[in-house]
């Protein structure tokens, strides 16, 4: 698969209530891209950056600090 050949940091952020990208795909993508990180926001739909701006922003800040 192409995902496991990516040589760059990747953070995948999901909403638990997202109907567009169901949370059941998270472990599947985890397997395809084991070097990536994933986070599921409880109570969030497809746009956790809108419904959960503070924890979403904190996750981005934490990730960029770890990879920079």
C-alpha cells in the first residue's frame, strides 16, 4: 500500500460521530500506516475543528512539537 511508504509525519483526526468517515476505518488505516498517529474526538461529527476547537488545536500543537 502507498500509505506505508510515506516518509513523513502524519496525524489523522476524526470525529466519533462522523457519518462521512466512520470511526471503524481508524484501525484499518492504523494498520495501513503504522507510523501515523490517529485521534478520535468523542462527541464530534465530521468537523472536530469546529465543534471541538480547543482540543483539536491542542492535538495539532502537540503533534507539531513532537515532529519538529
